């Protein structure tokens, strides 16, 4: 931990620029923006908690899903990456007090001896704080008090997982303040998922939390969700001649829990017919051979979603292979195939409860018009609202960004960097 006043001076003088470059890249104005952002966070903390002079700053990234749309909750495979949008927290250690003040929100205040589950707190940050503390406690790790001021540029409802970044941030704080950093990244992801599933009340898989916790460009195989297999892929995306963009269409994930829950539930209905808990282990041939019975017993949509799962799982392997071999054209073709499958078979591009609002469909259609047979685009994240993802050739970036911004608002199209680190102590 460092003296807050000294830390602010060090940042202003550029002494932590190398840390900013590692986390956020070296783009124009990137480092200066982060200097200002971190100093603002320190000043906000100082006003809220003037009695605390020694602090650390923690960071946890959002994530981008590249392939494996809605596969993790059925023990599938995913290809994902940590990105340079993150949530940071200025934190001071204390004995029993647990208080988190997130920018723009009321503070969440509790104590370390009051972390029991409370039904009325579902869908709240307080529930996540309790869930993370209990996750550490149940696994035999230490936990304790802290006060924190957090600020995030991981847009809510953007498909880059603001909730997972917040959960991983909380875990990273407890990990380094009370466990000497000994809790590994996969366990951090599992505790984060536990908090989101059991306390917050959202039935998410493990993809978001793992990508945020581990960082980098990775494949994750959830065949055994207790021990997911993670592989980092060494691929120089910057040399591909393309930029990774997400386009925020203005939709959000509010009140769509039932839509998200229906996907794993319908997939598991099909799996249960064959005596499995999840779809992992089933193949396309077996599902198609039994499709007549399955559609009568369950629904056409359930069958379609099961077929999406088995094909998407294969695409993850094929995309990882393409990247390892440096075959970027094959990679882009598979991104498009993933997008088509998500739209037609998984059916998570717009909610069936409000077919008049189809921002994602419109963004995909306009992307097709601008990019043609170049680049690639697909729904991003959980779907039903939020963002699309696009791999845009560098010479088309200005046109692409201007066109999408003209439809969805200035700044809707954001260019991302892949971040090598997951949840970390940004500045101690």
C-alpha cells in the first residue's frame, strides 16, 4: 500500500506510466487519460474516506467473447479475451467495515459479520459483496474489511461483462489484502460466478468471470467446470490489419433474466433426454437423428439451440487452430459462421417479447453493408440487447465507425485493445 498523496504525485509525474501502458496500450492519449482517471479516483476516495491515508489501486477488465456464444453453461468451449475497458478500485484495509462506493451510485455498507444471504438484496452490488466474501469463507480463504471507491468504463449492458469485472475486482482485493495473492485466477472466477449465481440471482456460466480473471487471448474448456482448461494463444492481433470493435446499440440486459435462463434450460432439456446433465458429449448426428421426438417432447427452439451448441463448440477449436497457424482469413470466416448460428439457431439477437426493438439486427445488417466480404461481425455476449462485435479492416475503420455512430449515436462504436492481465493490483 502507498500513501495516497504521494501516490497521486507519482502518477501525475508519470512514474506509473509503464503500468498504464501494459494494461491499456500505448495509443494516442491513452496513458494521459488513465493518469487523469486514476488521479480523479484517488481524489474521490480522499473526500469520501479522509481518515484512510494508505491505499492500493486494483483493476479488473471486461471481456470480449470471440467464439462460444452460450456454450459455457453446458460445459462447452469458448474463445475469449480480456480487454482494456476495466473497473478500478482505490482501496484501504480496515478491520470489520465493508463499504464500496461506486461512482454514480449510493454506497453499499455492511460489516464482515453480516454477510448472510438476503433474498431482498438480489440484483444488487451488496449481494455480490456478500457472495464474494462467503465464497472466500467457504473455500477456507481469509477475508476481511475494506473501504473502496470504484469507477468503471465497462459499460453496463454492453456485452463486455461489467458485473464479472466488478466481482473479479472484489475477489482481487480480498486475494491480495488477506491472502497474499495465493488464490489462483480460476478460483477467483469460480468465486465470482458463485456470487453472481447464488447471491445476485443471475444464472450465468463461467466464461465472463474466467476471461476477466485470467486476461489475455484464451481458450477455455469447461468440460469439468470445477477445473476448466485454459490455454493462452500467442497471436499478434495488432499485425492482422484489423481492428476489434464493439458497437453499443443502446439496448440493455435489464429484466431479461428469463431470456438468458431459457437458453441453458432448453439446452439441458435436450441433454436430459439422452441421460446427460449438459450437452457436452452429444454430437450433431445424434440430435438430428432424434429431432422428430425432441421437437415433439420439447420445442423446435430447444432443438435449434442444442444444434447451435455442438456446432459452436467445434468452431472454437477451429478458430483457435486458425489463430495458432496464423490463418486470419479462416478465423474471420468462422467468426461470421458463429454470428449466423447465433442469429438463426441460438436466437439471442432480439427478445421475443419486444420484436419492435432490434438494434442488434440493425447493427449487423449495416455492418454487412459496410464490410461486404471483408472482416467479420457477430452478436456479442449474452445477446438480446447491447452490442455486436466486428473485426474491421484498418482501411475501413473510419467509414465503419462513422456509419455505425450515425445510427446509434456518437461513440457507439468503440475500438478495443486486448489486455494481457486479468484482475491485478494496478498500483500498490
